[in-house]
């Protein structure tokens, strides 16, 4: 699993990241709430581990923001506030589980594995829609305003990732990692070429472009 740990206590974070790595997981770390929210918005993590009390933006605010934006990754809340009322607040904010500090790592590991199993048992999304653009993931077809659009496999994968993140800026790094599986910059114009081809297919001949370039940031499929 790829796990995001949002924890400001350096010693606690180091211990947790080490344990997760030793258990075979890939873990990313954010040391404050704003950084954590930005990483969680990339939607690449299977489980989020969120400390309740964080600098810049508290854990519950992070969770509420993510849920409002449609991020569904399960969240395990960590907190020194362990009484019933605090646990209820955490769950009502959108958390999926709540673990009071101090805790045993074995219990934390069992809880995140349980959250991951629960998520994968949920029905998988088979159709994506943004404005008048529709994608069927089962039949591998794309239609805009009733007009079929023929895409090459890489173009389909690119559009799928953009549509899964519709309304949010997708950076070049995110595209390289999630569409091309590159974890380095190949120093080529591969993204520009594919985005240009995709834009020609889904926007040409329509009144309003749906694939937008956000200068200095990346690309975005608009929602309205």
C-alpha cells in the first residue's frame, strides 16, 4: 500500500515511517496540515494516517476538506484526545477509524490493513463524467455530447487520470508518475505531445474547451 502520514512530531513520524517501510508499505510524510492536504489531494494514497493536532491546519479540517472535494481514501485519525466525544468528532468529520495515543504499532498496522480491505470491497467506479464528456471504463469508450471519441491506449489512460481528478490541477510530475510510471523527469516533451493530441480529439469542434492548461502548474479537466 501507499500510505500518507501527516504527523508533526518528528520522532513519532520517524518511528511510524520506519515501521511501515519494514512492513512492506510505501509511505509519504507531511509535517504540517497544509503540506498534508496538498499531498492528499494528489489522490495516489491507499490510506491516510492523520494526526489530530497539526500546525497550519488541524487534522479534522484536512479530512473535512478532502471529503468535500470527493477524496474517498480511508483515513485513520491519530490523537492524544482519546475520550468518546473526541472520537465521535473525528468520525463525524469524515474519518474512518480513530486510534488514541499512545498506541501499539501492531494495532495501527492491523487497522490500516482493515481499512484497505474495506475500501477494495466497495463497488469500483465504472463511469466518469465531466460536463458533457463521458468515459466508460468497462467498454473503454469516450463520448462527448453524444459524439464518440476514439483514443489510443495512452491517451485513454491520460484522460482517465485527468477525469478522476476533474476540477483539480494535475501537475506534470503527477502525470509522469501515474500515467507513464516515471519517477524521474525524462527531459522530453512526451506530456506536451499527448496532451496536444488529446485536446484535439476532445475539444476540437466543440464550443467550450474542457481540457485547460493552468500556466506554470499543469492541466485540469473543468467540471462546469
